[in-house]
C-alpha cells in the first residue's frame, strides 16, 4: 500500500496492491476511485463504531486499485504503524482507515470521565497493522512515567495505553488552572499519541492580523468584507 498526502491540499491518494485490503471508516470521503466495482464491499458498523463515528457503513477496498480521500479543512492524514502488542485506546473520530487483519474492540470509559469528556467509548485495535489518522498537524509520540504525570489537552489526545492511570485535571497556579482547557492527567508505562497542530483560535487570529475591530467592521459596514482586508 502506498499513501501520498500532499500538504496542504486537503486530500490523500492511496494505491492498493493486489494483496492489500483496507477498511475505510468514512466512505463518503472517497472522492474518486479507480478499480473494479466489486473491489469495494460496504459493511455495517458495530455499535461502538455507530456511537463513535455516527456512521452506519464502513467500506472494505481491495487492490489493485487507487482512490482519493478528501480530508476535512485544516486536517492532515498521518499513518501510524501499530505493533502486535499495542494496548492503545483510540478516539475513533481520528481514525480514517485501518489495514486488513486488524480488529476493533470497544472499551467503555469510567462514568465520571465520560461525563466530563463527552466520550463514552474508546477503541482498541489489534495489531500489527497500519492506521490512517486524521490530525491537526502531525501525530507526536510522548512517553509516560509511572510517577510523574503527563498533562495533555483533552482536544489533542488521540490515544493512550489501556492500563494507564488517567483522569481529567488542570495544572499550574490559580490563573493558569482557571483559564486553560481541561487536561488529561496521565501516568503509566508506554506512550501516548498527541496531535500537534495549534488549537488556539486566538493565536490564529493574531497571526492573521485580524483584530476585533477589523472583524466588527467587516460585519457591520456595507461591503465590509470586500474593502476591509
């Protein structure tokens, strides 16, 4: 299998060899397909997939074939090779596809964690195999420590070990803890996957040079969006 995801053009090209078989969890993202019609087989999602992806169908594509996947604005496609002994629990919303031979298993989160994070289920994939991950920026690996906690923005965490100690928290002094987004406080062995793109909308606005006055004038003045750049 060959994956080409040029940046930042918003799509990925995937070429499958005759021995390849790929499970695509977002069939609607397939923009163009080259291959025999019977090389695509759609299947029903299980209950965990229905909850996490809000989708009824996943597609199984076999080679030789190629297709284009459209990606959401601001997202990239990152491939991650999952070893046979992996015990990572994934936020399934980030998973675009996985290779044949892998399977998904639902993992229910603790009620307190699910209530705050609004996530009831995480997915554990069996390996070895390859996952296609939708991320803002790249997917970075950070090692865990059994004693010293790692704090990760809850919107940036893609996957963590099933046996890790995890709870929702904040850190820093009173000003920091009152104004930051909720963090996952994680201890244990192994590593976590974190998406590295900036989640700070205010930073993006500052970098683009758009202050509140400009945005206001664009909205209230006739043809403001045309004349005010």
